[in-house]
């Protein structure tokens, strides 16, 4: 499915340096607070491409609901600086100290899920801690196949880009599956 070197080359030459710069640029301002978000999913039917499409759709629905907490009209052009920004990457578990559960690894093409940096605006309609909010509202946000959402603060940007891109770098996922939110105004569908 993926070539033997393309993910490694693209990740090292473009994705990791670009993501690192994006994180540092946002984190160095007084406007954004950096977090790392992880979306785990229930078993989803279909091929890996179908599963990824379902995951992206579920995350977009989550994002639509959650961004209304930050601005009443998150789709408007003037609201773009008052809603969260996410760069999410497909990911699969790798061997580490804390073993992934058999359930997580055995479903969705080897434990496929999404994670990546999330920038939360410090000045918006939202009040409180985004971590506490997501922990308290898990049931309201874990819909459309999302099983769990986990968020933690980013205290130092070192290594975050490398970690987020690891599955693409190892050719276990395609770079076309990266999800950037909010989408540009031209990409948004018309309201019905």
C-alpha cells in the first residue's frame, strides 16, 4: 500500500520540521495554549481507507460540536482565531513500556486511531480547563464511533512532531490521512 521510503522521506523532510515549527509558532504566543489530543475508536467496519474516512468524519463532528463552546459562530471568518486548531495524524500502537490493550491493537487495522497537537485559544467564549471539560463531557463527545478522547498539555515541543508523525514515517499510514481543523473557509460545505 505504501512505498518503502516515501513516508520516511516526507516525514523527515517536510512533516516533522513543519509540524515542529507550527507547534513552536503557536506555543510562543500569548494567544494559544498547546495540548496533545488522542482519539480512540470502537470497532469500525471496512478496509483501512474506509475506517480512516469514518474516523475523520467522527472527529469533524466532534470538532463542530466542541468549537461552538469557543465561539457561537465557529464557521465565520472572524471566528477563526477563537476556535481550536488541530493537526491530527493517523497512528498505530508501537511497543512501549505501557502495553496497549489487546482490544485496542486487535481492532481497526491494528489499533488505528488519531492523535496530534491541538492549540486552544486563550481568549474565547470557553472558560475553564479543556482537559477537565473533556473528562467531564466524555459521553457528550464520544459519538459516531469515538470511544475515548484523551488530552494532555504540551510542556515542551521537543519530540512532539516526531511522535505525531511516527506512523507515517514508518510507512504504516499514508500522509493523505492527515486531518487539519478547522478546514479552510473554501472547504466548508454549504449549510443546509
